[in-house]
C-alpha cells in the first residue's frame, strides 16, 4: 500500500497517487473491492452517480465503479479490461471531488498557482485553457498549488486557503507542444488519450486565496477582463464547484454556502475572456498578471 | 419531465437560422434577438451539460465512453427540464457501442431535420471550416466523416459522427422511432410562412400566424449578418472569416466547377432525388 498526502489529506492507497510526504495519521483509505449496485438513501441521481448522506457512488460503464463513504474510504471496483492508469486518472477526478465534499472542502474546478505567496485560482469549464495557462505560469517560475481540483476551505483563523493538490499537470498533446516540449517525454494519463502527466514544482502548505480568474473564450480580438461582484461571486463558486449538482444530496450544502460566502468576501473574482484558438497563451498570462498587479 | 425537440442537421443547412427564428418567436419582443443570446438549448455535443448530469469530467473519457453515457444525460436533461428544450444536433442518428440510440425516444418529443441542397452545403461548409471546396467535397462523400474528433487537443464539443451527407439524411429520415419533420432550407426561403409554421408545430409550439410572421422578419439573413459584422458571433469557428456568408439558394453555380458538381450529384443522387433536389438527373435549385 502507498501512503501519500493530497489536499491536506493523508491517504493509504492501493493506487499510486501524485501526492507528497504524508502525515503520520491516515485520513482516507483507498482499496480495491466490491461496489454495490446502489446506495441505501439516494437523494440526488445523475447519469453516472448516486449521492446520499455521507455516500457517493459513481459508475463508468466498462471501466470502473467507485464508492466514497463518510469522507474516510474509497472502494474501487475496476473492470478487468481497464488499464491501471485509467483507474488512477478517473479516481483523481469525480471520486476525489465527492470525498472533498464529505471532508468539508470545496472542490473547485480550477488550477491554482502561487503569486507573491498567495494562491491565484484559474477556473472555467472544460476546454477553456485552465491547465494550459497554469502550465505556462509554471514555466515562468510560479509554483503550482493544484491542477483540475482545488480544495478550498476556511482555516482556523477564518482565512480562505487552497490546499496543495496533485504534483502534476494533465496536459493535452497540443498544450505540451505549446510549452515547447515533446509529449513523448511524458507518461500518458491513460493509454487511449493524448493527455500527459507533466510533473511540476509544488507547495507543501496551504496558501491563502487572493484571486480567482474564470476563463472563457470569445471570437473577437483582444482580452476582456471584468470583475464579478456580490451575488455573482457566490453563483460563480457554485457553477465552478465539482459536483454542484449533487452536493446538496450529500449534505454538503451548508458547508458549501458558508465557505462560498467567506470566499466571496475575501477573494477578488474576475472573468477573463480570450480569443478562442489563440496560439499565444503567454499573452493570456501577461494579461492575467498585469491585471493582478493593477 | 419535458421531452426534448432535436433540431438536427448536417452543418450549414439552416440550423442557426431556424434557432434564431425560434429564439425570436419564444422571446416575442419587437427588437430582434441578439444572435449571441439565442439560448434555445445547448448543442447536444456540448461538454458542460454532460459533465453536470454525469458528475464526471468528459475530458477523462474516451469518445466511445462518452457516447455510452450520452443517452442517460439526455434523459436527465428531459427529466429536469421545466420547458421543452430545443437542442441543436449535428450528429447523425447513430447507436453507441451498446447499440443504444444516442438520442433516446424516452427523452424525445420529436425532431426537426433541417436539410439543404448538398451542392450549396459544400462551399458553405468549406467557408465555415476555413478549408477549400475540395476538402468539403471529400467530407460530404466520406462515410467516416466526423466533427471535433481531433485526438491531440480538448475540443469544446464531443466527436460527432456525420458519415456522408446522404448517410446523415437517411439516418434522421428513416431510423428514429419518434416523429421527424423534414424542413428544407430552400423552403425556408421560398415558402417561409408555411415552412416555419410547420416547423413551429413540430417543436410543440402553437404560436399564431402573426407571431410566426414577425419572428421570421426579425430573423432575416440581413439582420443576422448585420449583427455578426457589428459584434461577432460566438458560434463561428475561430479560423473562419464569418459564420453567415451568402444565405442564398443555388450559389454553388458560382463556387463549384462542373466536375465538382457532377461528383456530388453522382454520389448523392438517390437522396437528392428523394428530397427534391434532383429531377431527371438535373439540379432543381
């Protein structure tokens, strides 16, 4: 069994994960086992999941099923044909998001990098360039705090912090090329996809969140950076939360609301819209950093 | 539960024009709707609704795995909808690896199949994709033609299996177990009121003749072209010059060589004849 730490949680796990040195006390066990066809008290159901108080079940046909219980255990039932890397990739997504809800962390759909000792979150829906922007900022010397999922909560003093997440970025072939690197130098995230694990320098302690940029694309020239204010911030946090459709069903609503309010108060939030298909991601990073400094 | 109406078409066949009309009809305002605010319903191949309704991130899945889950996503969308959704679709009507239709009858009220003379589709599709006409000719005749299936980057949309232009039309005309209303682009121009009224009814809407007339007027080609020139159109391909091009019938005569036109006619003769685009071996439009 491997021991590792991710998002401030120490895992004992049958599946190797891209984390860092663990604490002595185990918080969560990940093991292979049998996952029931349904959970007892379904309060929210989607095309691939069931959620209830303290329980979450996910099934991907022909690949794997996952059961996440009480914030302390993940059971994985893998299909015989599924490659171990496929299971690892899928485990790092939705199951971890559900686990974080159960452990009272908001799993934001975002990457985060360190700028001047604070966390800057780069959020947005799939295919809007989050990881590519984070990778470019990393190349310029900014440490990566997390990719894909950022675990956010208020610390003992009430400061909203981002916990150190995975120690790798997952980048598509085109994004690796944009960094001036060769995809062949990296391991694929799963054999069927041209998506690669790119190791990065990362932090070991949580950092206070200072700003969140929500990426979007448009068909016009130039960048558009607009502040998100008041209730728009709370709405944005919800839409950018992994599992926004089932968090209520798991009983995670009150924590999410409290933390969203704290985040809305402490963190600057902006929408950064850039031309779809732009080759120069560096220009996006320039715009982001310039805005941050202003 | 509000079953979905699919607005299905091969690309560049009047789908956006019809959605503009529908948005104007449902909005019922004197001013034409902003073309960047159509919101008739997301395209069926969009990532975000899939991610919301599965709880997954589609970018971690293969295209075949996505297709296995898509029918369940559309069922969830229909179950949770307060109003009937009118969702654009460019996929052919196909089955996934489990032999399940991508667009399940249980989630569906019906479909409007928008179709256009392939001779006019070819130059328009080429312009849309910033490619030459020869590329579009190949696409229209390629049984393996897909959209958004490049494996090296994360596309904003899922792979959409199209097949040839004839395959696409045949799939929507002959396969679905739900009602499919065929609407020709040419009839939207030449017999607008009757055609839009028929399509409106197929969308499950009972708007009056006057409302339909006014919505047609607010959705004119000149209006959408003017708006695109003024503020751009979010649905345009990044590399393409513009989304709205000529909006004319028969402009293929200025864009295709005789050899190119003959190839399309030869390849698609049966379906062209069936849809009234070919009579006695000659193009109707």
